C-alpha cells in the first residue's frame, strides 16, 4: 500500500472512531500519531513530532486569544450584563412589531462580539429571552427558533473561536479574519431582524395576538412582566457596548493585535463584573469554566497539527485535489460539495472539530480554484454554523432544549422555528461566493 492510500485509510479509521462515539480528541490523536509513526517507519519519530508540536502550540503568543476571549464572555454572562443588554434593547425597540424577537437577535449579535461561541449565546438567551417571550404569549416555535437561529451569529461576528482555529490551520491573519466577519455578521443579523419584523406584521398572532393580549400579559396580577430599567441595568448595557467598541475598534484600527485585544477585553470584562457586584466565588467559577473550555480546544489544535502532518506525509491533499479537479466540475459545484460535507458533519460533531477535519484538505483546494482565502473562510464558517441548526443533531437546537425552563418544548419545534435562519445562513454563504468583496472589503482597506 502506498503512502497516499495508507493516509487515506487512517482518515477512514478516524471517521469510524468518531462515528463509534470515541471523543474527537482521542480519535484525532490516535489516528494521527499512529499514521505518522507508520509512515515515518518509527513510533519514536511520531512521538517526537507530537511533543514538539505540543510545545509550539502551547507557547505560541497567538493562542492566548482563545482563553482570554472565553474568559471575557464568561465574566460578562455571569455578571448579568447580557441580561441588562437584552432588557434595554427591548425597551428601546418598543415601537417595532415582534420587538422581543428583534431584541433577541440584537442581543445575540452584541453578545457574539464578546463571547465568540454560538453555544454560549444559545444557552444564555434561552434563559433570558424565552421566559419573557412566553409571558407575552409568543408562539413557542417562533420564540425558540429565534433564539437558536440568532445564536449562530456567535461564530461569525468577531471575536470568533472558529476564526481563530481557521486562521491557525491555514496561517491566515486572525485580525483579517475578524475584520472579514464583521460586515457579513451584522448583515446577517440585519436579515434576521427584518425577518422577525415582517413575520410579526404578517402573522401578529404568533407574537402575542395583538395589543390587547400584550397589555394583559404585561400586567398580569397587577405587576409588569418586564423588570424596570435601573442604573445597574444601564451600567451593564453601556459597559458591554464599550467593551465591544474598544476590543473590535482596537483590532480594526490596528492599535491592538488580536491577542492584545483579548487580554484588554478580559481585563475590562473583569472590571465591569466587579462594578456589577460579581462575587469572588463567581469569578473563580468563571476562570475554572474558561480552563475547562479552553483546554480541550488547545488539545484539539495539537492533534490538528499532527493530522496535518499525516495529510502532508501521505500526500492526501494533492491526491484529493487531483481527484476532485479531475471530475471536471466547475468551481461552484465543488464549493457546493464542500458545503454539503459541512452540513452532514454538522449534524454529528461540533464546529471546531469539523474545521480540524476538513479545512486542511478544503482550503488548499479552494485557493487552487482561485477563490479568495478570506472569503472562503467566511463561506466555510457560515456553512459550518448552519450545521448546528441542521437535524437530527443540531448542537444549538439541543442546547436550547436543555436550557429553556419550559420542559414541554420539543426538538421538532426548535428545528422548525430555526429553519428560516438556516436558509439565511446558507444564502449568505453563496452570496459571498458570488460577491467576495462582502468579506474582503475591510481587510483590504485597513
């Protein structure tokens, strides 16, 4: 068996292990180290490469971005600032039909600019937005779909963990990826908000059945459902918005590197959390949760480097390129095939794992097709994010199901409600294919 066939066999073994329920970290490490060891002729060579790779990954300055941004999001979420933001946006949009749904979309967009993880957004707004929507008699499917669908903004609007991992694997500038995601991210948020308003105008019964029902729900037992806006709420909202402006503005203007911005963001988030009265035990819990979230990601990156070595030593990337290009398909058909693969994988495994498995193969092929690597990265992230809403195992959907206080909610309701948001995700991915300037305008001008 030649090296290419053997490397391909190890990829099949890797997929089988993942399908069998073995954790992606274990499966990726086992297949990669074993494959590199056999191709090199000595197990000691593979172990030496593994140790060197681990050292390089853990000491690299850029990898501090991951724990720092995660810590920033943890502190903001635990301090109650995300809830403050939702309440203020909801009050400001009093004149809009379906304002709670629009407030959820805007809240998710701003929260995404702090957290960078879609699942965290889904969990947070399931607890914050859903009870208020139901109190105003919103249809369950509409409310749940809005929360799950708009949580997908978490991986597109910078800072994004997916963009960091993509940048590391492809050696693209993480700062440019952040800037490239800004316009498509907020454009997508705008589409979501417009959809909610239009649906509320066409079918007001799904959003509280008119003003009379809303007034009755608002003053149930003589007490308004919506809490009052006090100084602490305004402080949390303003603090969160300033944090987003400082972090993204610093990267945008070139004043901060992404790593520096993540450190400054974590420090500012800690300051806001202390002002909001976050207790020491909660701060310790936030740091511990950051470690629990960051450690698997960093270990995945180590394994991903070994996986890339396996692909390189086996010549899999070149063989895959020759095979796909030899089919005579056009660039659009090849990109559509890649998107289909991302959809299917998104049904079963998490977004970071999908990037680690596919990007080392797909990214070089996209460049060979003449597609801008930054635009392709945004297309890939949009497609992968659509996967977390795709049945039967959309991770965002399961997160919402687990976090909403209403135990009568079904997975089917969430999947149905989130489908329009899935369509917008996929539609924007192909829009960027035809108009890559949407994703590449900012990096070219800053």
